[in-house]
C-alpha cells in the first residue's frame, strides 16, 4: 500500500512539474512577443486613428441580467470611448430587478414599436427595443431570459456594423481600449476573426463617471489573489498562446469579433456556461475545416476593468461555473484532440487543456492526498514529500514572478515599490490554500455538470460608487 501511495504521489508531482514546464514555455513566448507589443503601443498614434474614417465601425454588445447597480456606469464608460463610429447595444436578459427601468430613466429611452430585428442567429423572443435620439449610439433590447449566449445572439441580430465587441455589464473599458483592438484588427483584417482584450481587477481603484481615475491594488484578500491570477493568465499565458495562434478563449468580459464569422458558425452556443471558450473553438474549427487562413489575436494594452468576487461563496460559484463550461467544451470537441487536421489547436492547445486544465484538479488533489497518506504511514520518508513539494512550489512561484515582471516591464500599472512587494507576497501566499480551493471548486463544477446543473450560479454586484468610497 505504501509503495502504491508513493508511486501515485510522485506521479502527481511529476505531472505538476510537466504542467509548469509547458506553462513556462508559453510564458517565454509571452516575453519574446512583449517587445513588439510595446513598440506598437508606443509608436501608434491612437488619437489620430480615433478620428480616422478608415477605422471599421463596431457594435458593442452588453448582456445584462440583474445589473441595476453597475449598468449605468458601464454604459457611461462605453459612450465616452475614443472611437469614430460605434453603437452600444445593452441586452436586458429578463432581469428581475430594475435594470431596464434605471436605463430608461437615466437615458430617457423610448420604446420603438416599429424597430426591426433580424434573425440571423437564434435567440429568445424580444419584448421591445428602446432608443433615444439624444443618445444615437445607444440601444436597449428587452428580451425574455435565455442566458448570456442567447443575449449576445439577440445583440447580433440588432447590430448594424461588421465588427462586434462583447463586454460584461459589470466591466468598464478604458477610453482607448476599443481603438487599440481596432488597430490590431486593421493590421490584418482579412485573417483576423477574433481579438481578446486584457481584463484587470477594478476592486480598490478610484472610479468616477465610469472611468478608472486611479489604479490601486485591492484591499481584500480574494480580489488581491485574483489580480495576480488574472495577470498570470492574461500576460503570462494568452500573449504566448496567441503568438502561435493557439488561443482557446477570448474572455467574455471583453472581446472583438468579425460578425460574419460568428454568424457562419451559428452564433453563440446557448444552454450552458463557457460560451466565450465555445465561440473561439468553433471559429478555429470552422476556419481550419474550410482551409482558410486566420488568426485569433490578443491585445494586452486594450484594458477592461471588472469587479472580482470578494467572498468565498460568490467566487466558488464562479469557478464551479468555469469548470462546468470547460468540461462541456472539451467533451463536445473531443474529436479535435490529437487530430493533425486541426493543427496547433488539435495537437497542442486542446490536449494541453484536457490534460492540464480539465484533469488538473483530479491529479493535484489525489496526488497530494496520496503523498500525505504515505508520509503518515512511514514518516521516515517525509523529507521526500517535502522536497518534491518545495520544488513544485518554487517552480510555480517562478511563473507568478515572471507574469509580474511582464506587467512591470510593459505596463507598470502598479508603479510603487510597495505595490510590487504586495504582488510578490500575495503571489507566494496563493500556494497555501487558494490554488487548492480552486482545484476543489473545479472538481465540484464537474460534479454539477454530470448532475446536469447548467445554472449561472450566485453573482452579487456592488455599485461602482460603493467601490469608489471604499478606495
């Protein structure tokens, strides 16, 4: 029994080492590509580009369900973007609170009885479309509840422009975020089908009129952990994956898409979480099967600020939902695994995601339990367990430090030495409980999936004004 426990425990530890090694390779790609990103950001004249007629118009889609506390600041930030031609389409997804009413009051919206909405992709029935000529860029769709993917489809049906951008209702875009995304698109419009933006945690920041006036690190533990987690995922991971055209997800919080391509793949998939990953996999699949040149890009200097859950209850609900979405997508597209037809997606991205994301909680938790059981049965070899755990901890922490260095090298949103020390300190603390909790939550999400639980889960918003006072 001891040999079995030790063997499995060591296998799990080597598994984690392999995971971290692959992630280190992706991080190296990120570091290699950050220089070109910095040059583009430094030498592109975004102000002149924002007034150019060459910039393609964009329809911004904002799904909203029970968002009365954040929706006004969100819309204000979108209406203040530096972009020549765009529209904002808020989709009220059958909210049970005052989301629709606060929008009508704030912007003087009037129901448009003769407004027409096309049915190019499927969505739930629309109850009404609201507009005010004084805010010509703003439209509000009121529809029956159908979920986030269904809301995005409804927005596509009303949209008037060839590019669509999706943004969460609890998020705020920086004024130049959309024009930075457009600049990436304009570098290669024939091949670019989607672009992901950089999502940052707004908890603790000073926010006025829908604009982040002063960037600060969160005061609370969980948002602080998520700040580092997002930094590691977006800067350390997605820059690298996009450099080899292997990006498997564009965050639902902020992404830009070619509308014609989204329509060709049938729009967003309804019925379960993970629509942001699903639409990217479908785009990869469609383009590869039709032998078309394409790219899914990432723009780290196009920044979207979002509220992070600050309680264990809400965070666990979010992570279980992510776990359900990931598992559903991997099962549905399992035929792409190790299939040369799908190139980088089939041979690298999908296998990596299954082996080191979907299955990660199983190996991580069971391996830890096996090593603990072995040590408990034969304490004379406990030092072996401690050495392996120390190696994995230091390796994982090195990846965290690498992501923080990317942030400092390229963007320096947190310029104070005290901020850097805080990031490094909390980045180390995350290995003692937070990552283990994340694995448990993903495992519970898988259990919910097999129980056919497709609900969105608990998500309580806070007013941006409250966040401003706290900061």
